[in-house]
C-alpha cells in the first residue's frame, strides 16, 4: 500500500534531518578556516601533487640563508641539510626572527628563558657547523604584529649575505610565528631582488615535498643538535618526532633518513605565501 499524502508528510516530519540533528554538526569557525587554507593551497598547487617531481637533491657549494622563527627551528626541520651544506664548504647564515622568550607575563621569566635558549642555540650551532647567525628579537608569539619590520630586516639580511638559496617555513605551517616568517621571507626576497630558489621546510604541518636531502650520514648529529634544546624537549619529544619524520621521508627514496622541502623560484613562492592574506 502506497502512503497517502498525509502519511508521507508524517514520515517527512518523523525522519531525521541529517544536516541538523547533531549527527553531522556544522564545522566550527576554526575548522572552516583550516579547510579554507587547505583549499587555497590545493588550488594554488594545481592539484598536481601526484605529478610533482620528488628528487633527491645533491648538496653543493651554496650560500644558504635560513629563516628560523625560533631558537630550535633551524635544527628540528632542517638541521641535517644545514650540516651537509657546511660540510660541503657552503656558507650558512641563520636568522632567528623571534626572541624565543616564551609568553610569560613575568619579564624576569622571559629574560631567563631567552638567555637559556641562546646558550642552547650556541651548542646546537657547534654541532651543525654553520658559520654565522643573527637574532632579530621580535616578540615570541607576536610576530604577526611585526611583519612589515620583519620583512625589512630580512630584505636587508638577504641583500647583505647574497644567498643562492633560502630556507624558511612553508606558508601554511600551523604556527602563527612560522606563517609570519614565511610570508615576510617571501616578500623580502622580492624586495631584495633574490632570484634563486626558496626551500620551504616542514615543522608543525607536513608538506607536499618536491625535493629531499639524504641526511643519513649526519642523522646522529641532527639528533644531537635537537637534543641541545633541553628547555624544549623536557615535555615534548622533538628528537623522536623529527627523526621519525626523517625516517618516513627517507622511505620514498630508499635511504635511512631524509629531510623534505617544497622548492620553487622566489616569484612562485611569493604567490603561494600571499594566499595567507586572501583567505576570506
């Protein structure tokens, strides 16, 4: 027996509305924001991840500028690559964009942490073997409020050091200071007339890499460099996480450990990074 109109209406009212009955709740504002970022970058990369070349790059005699948001962001995502550049006779200059002093409301606590982390960075530098560094000392956790000044500082460092390659965070890395560093680096490279490649590394967010470096020969040194940051490792296993990711990245290339990057020309990198300011 077919239902009457009255029966159909009764069924419609009784049937669960899957859009609003709590089974599939509306995404939060944070979820929609993350989805918007993902969609933007997916379109910007032209849905070509399955066709992107994944080559194992050979380290040469380069002049490398590394933009690291915090004291430890040189070691965790790309410490092996830095060390291999230094061993190959390349010049490596690391700029730390924040003071890495934490966000305690107590000035003495921030001063103490800043001092300790600088000592840790000096120890890591001895392991990684790079030649020079700069401390910009913009406030930890508040870098987004200083992007213009950061852009100017980075442009000056690029113009002075004249790198052939720049390493910085990937634009959508899930930390505000990392995103600010990435965007400022992209703009500074254009300002300084840099014509080389920018290599974006992964820290808090895995990337779609198109190049990788075999760091197997220096994996133990990378581990030591990360372990130098005792203040950061006391409650989080950065050593285990970073080395585990390096093991995973090595699988694709048949090596024990690798660090992965998204590499492109400066103009292309600016196009990617600028998506951060176009999210509705």
